[in-house]
C-alpha cells in the first residue's frame, strides 16, 4: 500500500483528524470514493482475524476487576489451564482500548506459559466501547499521571495472585508501547518491559528505568522514530540493560494481524519470538 496512505491513516488514528476529513483526504489520494473505502477496510481492524486457531486450547480465561486508588480497573486474564504458578505479563493495548486483538495477544502469551493480564485503560471512562473511533476519542480524556498509576496497579494486582510467581514483565503496542516505557520507569515490581513502536520517555526519566527493556520499531514509522536515536543514546549513557530492533520495510502497527494493510507476518513473528524470549529470560528465572 502507498506509504502516503499509511501516513494519512496514522495521522487519523493519532492526531485530531476527524473521520470526515480523513475520508476526504483518502479520496484525494486514491482518486475515487470506492477505492478510498476499499483501502480503509484494509487499514482498519478486522476482529474476525483476532482469533488464533489455538484460542482456548488448554487455557483458562476470565474477565476481572481490581481496585485502584481512584476506583477500579477491568481486564482480561489468560493462563494455562493447569492450576500452578506462572510468570506474569501485562499486555497493553493500542489507542483502541481492550479489543479482541489484544485479548488474543494475551492468549498467545498464555500459550507460551505466562499468566497474562490485559488491562482496559479506559476503565475509568466506562470501559472500551465497541466503536474504534469512539474509543480513540476517549484517550484524550485520560489523566496521564493517574493512567500510569492505574497500570502500575495492574502489575501489583497480578503479583498478588496465587497463580503468579511474582516475576512480571509487560509488553505494549503503540499507545501501550509508550506505557511500557513508563512502567519501566515507575513500576517497582516490574522485571522486564517490551515496547512496540511506543513513544519514548523524556530524557530526564531514562535514568529511572529500573528493569531490562526491549524496543521494537518499524523502519517506515516516521512519527515514532523521531525520538528513537536520542532514546537509545540516553539508554547507553545511563548504562541501561536494553535491546533495540528496527524492522526494515514495515509500517507502524506491523504486529497487528487484524490490520491487513500494515501487518507484516515475518516481522511480527520475529518480534514476538524475541519478546517471549526476553520475558522468559527475566521473568521465568
């Protein structure tokens, strides 16, 4: 797909570009409303593709809720069916909220031997709505500081469960990648953090990173990659334990298999395998 179309969709999903203006610009780029709507259908998530063939094979899953200092958080949990203690991982969604794709990612982590908790970052606003545009609009209403505290509560809640060893990592995508970076700074009980194409923290906070961190970037992701070099330079300067990978020829959200236009299977599989190996190294000891 034309990189200009990918960039326009990224502007629509991450900046204040309303849907009417987005469609108008898509028509200008593609030359017709029919082609524009066809391209949009490829770009937007198709949750029918979120279900893996092994969705519930040997897994225990549940929807749950836990208290925070200003209310409560909701989430989706998946782990191997056998009652035991498993290393934990927090799965952090994109700016579409806790949708079927992220629940599926939690199940993939469970199939790899983790107890995986996917919090709903929009819990305080009533939870993730079905409509993706409505979900995106709600993110601007979140208080950043309280939001970080809410995700820290997810780490602490998972640590307190009888089915968790207490060794917990996190992996986040896009908006969730930025949150993974924040948890590496602020969550005392976190043992490892993985960030997929996430906004980097401010330079002054890098020194506070208290756990190993793994970073995944898409080569064609101009918006996020603006801060990549400075972040890595500061990680090196502060002698932090980190890994960084840039995947050639792919776009932002390359891991999301429900977005046909941006998903890249080879890069997604490689990045996920690296993520699991990293989490196992630091959380399954």
